[in-house]
């Protein structure tokens, strides 16, 4: 099977279910941003040292593929079999956030991204996650999107923020805080 189909050479692509849309369509932008986020999660996973974190980041990547499949499905499609995001997926993120948060000092100032490449990767992933969330919400304003997708992306960005703090602690690089001039 060839990787290229030439079907998109004129600026269109197919959704699951068969309909064709412009590659500039908001639905494509939404799942493309989720795909970009998935690549950054892979970068974080590649640098993780603990197997439990590697496994958890892999599970996040699996869920992001699920979200991508949902977003890549034409709203008019019938009988397209795809996996679902579950409330338990969100609960898993919350559990990990709480576990890391217990090991961290209370947050008293805004944190600036940086201090170590791994910390920065986490913050890049967080900002891409926020952009994906905005794109999905914008799509939802036009046509319904599964509510749990928005909730998952919102919680995932929280997880990535806390993960960045945790990585700073583990690497003993310290957090860089914002110092306001006011």
C-alpha cells in the first residue's frame, strides 16, 4: 500500500465516513492540533525515566488518537466504529495531578516555562493543548463535539502544567517565577 494517495493534492481531505472537506476546515485544524500535541507528548515520553510515567504518557497518546478519530469523523457519518473518551480517562488525569501536587510546594507565583529542556517540553505541550482546546471549542460552536473531549483537553493542560513543575523538582533545577514590575 502506498503512503501517498494524491487525494489531497487540490487542498481537500476525507473525513471518516467519506465526506471531503478543505484542509483549512476548522475540523481539520482541530484534529491537526491534537496530532501536534500528541507529537509533543511523545517527546515528553521519550525523555521520561520512570516506567510508570512512560506508560501514563503512552495512555495519553492513545486517548489523543481517540480524540483525533472523533474529530476526524464527519458529523453525517453513519456506522463509523471508533473508540470513546470516558469519564475514567479524566479521572485518571486528576489522580495523577493530585499525586504530583502533593509532592510539590504550594504555588505562590506564576511559573515561567524553562529551566531545563524537559520542563520546556512540558510547557510547550501545555500551550499546544490549550490551542487544541480552543480549536475544539470553536468547532463545538459550529457543530456539536463530544463534551468529554473538551473536558479531557482542559484537564490534560492542567496535568502538563503540574508535570512541568514535577520535572523541575525531580531534576532539581528550580522553577523560574515571574517577577512583575508592579
